């Protein structure tokens, strides 16, 4: 048994012993985390037996101001008092992304209905104001359905950049009273601050937190977004974006098939050879994961992203959501640094928000997969118990 499994198992046993004192939400949270962490062995077998059966319903359409958006419901057996809108981050697979479908199943197994819905712009590698509008419209749509919102309210769980957008949406007057809670999983408060980190490697210093070199995925997404903002000539934008999109797809395929991923990486390299300058150099930077070269080249263009708008940077919202706000972040995150959540939580508290924060060694960017102490596990159980009790 690995150190991680020994540590997590010890924490699980302690958590189970506490269940008789703290009640059902902690039991549900413990079982949820065991399954989400893919702990294996008897602990996961027990958690699987205790989880509710889940029915994944056929895809349906959610009406938004920009047209219909595909969504999928995960419905647990028995009664359920809460439905959660689960929104993935920047990923072309959207609601088909394997980690997202696993999380949706695990949450539904813990007794909540889950509606997974990808934001079209995030799926197309763009962080825009429209993403926040779509979340607002989805919450409005869900709140009108008694089968999804018996009390007229729903929870929101936003992953990565969808986390920040979810908090921005939850602050809007039209849905303030329709949100039971909002959880940002590895999300942001100030988009401009994150863009600066991804391109320069510089993040605000927060006591107890280490700044790690940024992941290459982030700067590739920034280049994709800025390609038509003067980074390359207009007649090169389409081909450059196609090359970046191929690289990003290859990165995503590493979770599915390394053979497919490697073939797609090779295709992205071949595409670079056919590009004129400066697109050829930029795509080579992407393929070589040369953040130290590509990042500084993009810094002069960052202001064109409109990152100071409250719709994409919730720290700029003057009146935050009235519902409880949960901020969960991996302390070693290299896409959105943990310092982001530390600073954002302080801003929310100054504005009077009901905010709950956990910077955890147990997770990376937006998944549970690191070795940690039993204290880390218990803290994670505590946070999810609060969420599942809302």
C-alpha cells in the first residue's frame, strides 16, 4: 500500500469514527472523497456500496440568451433536496471530459442531483463575459423547475476558470436569491493577476505558500485568445489557432490515450513547419512548452483581454453573492496559483461575504490526487460536509 493510501485510509477511519457525533453530511462527504480520490481497496469498496445508484439522463438543452446549451443530469436514487450546476473549466471535451463525468457521478452518489453544463466559450478556449451570462441564465432556468429546485435555489460548483465566473454570476441581482451556495474549485478572483502569473511566473507572495512555475497549458490558451489582437498578422490567425488547438487537444488526450496524444502532438509539430513567421515561432514555443519565451512576448497584449471586468474577475464585484462562498484550491496549483484564492478570500471578507476557504495539499489544480496528511483529509471532509449540507 502506498504512503498516500495509508495516510488517506487513516484519515478515513478517523472521519468514520466521528460520523456518529457530527451526522450525515460528514458521512456523505467522507464517502464522496474516498470515491473521488480513487482510494481503492476496502475503503473504496465500502464507499461504493454506500453511494446511491445514479441515473445519467439523456442530454437536454438549456435556454440562454446566446442560444441553447447542452447539459446532462445525474440523478441519484431516492429523494434529493438540492441540485448542483457543475461547470467545467477550459477544456474542449466539455461535459464529456472524463474527470468531470467522474466528479458528477461521485457528487450524485452523495445524494445531490447534478446538472453538468460546459460554457461554449470556455470549451473554445476563451474566457469571456458571455460565460458568466450563461451561468446566470442556467441558474434561472433551473430555479424554475420544481424537480430541480424545490425551494427555488440551486448550488453552483465551478472548476478552474469557471469557478471565478460562477462567483461573478452568483453576485448578480437576478439570481442572488436563487443560489444556495457557490463553490470555486481551483478558481480565480482577479483574472489579470492570473494572466500575469501565467506569462511571467510572478505571483503575489502569501505567507506559507510557494510560487511554482506556471503550467504551459495556460500560456497556450492565452496565445489562442490573443492571436487576433495584433500578435500575428490577420491572415495567420486561423492557421495559428488550429495549431494551438491541436496541441491543447493532445494535452487533453494524455488522460485518455498516450498513443493518441503522442500522434496529436506530432501533428501539432508538423503544422508548425508549414506556418509563416511569426506564427511558426509562436507555435514552436507552444510545442516546446517554452513558457519563458512565449509568456513575455504576450505580456504587452494582456490588457486587451478585458480582465478587469467584474463579469470575469469576481474580485471587482462590489457586492458579492449573499449565499455561502466556498473556495477550494490546491496549494501547489500551477495553472491558477493558490495565492489567488488567499487574496480573493480576504477581499470577500472585507466586503462582508460568507466565505469558507481551504488551501489543500491533497489536490492539484482541480482534482484529488496527491499524498497528504490525515489533517488535510479531515479538512477536506469538513469543507465538503458543509457544501453537501446546504
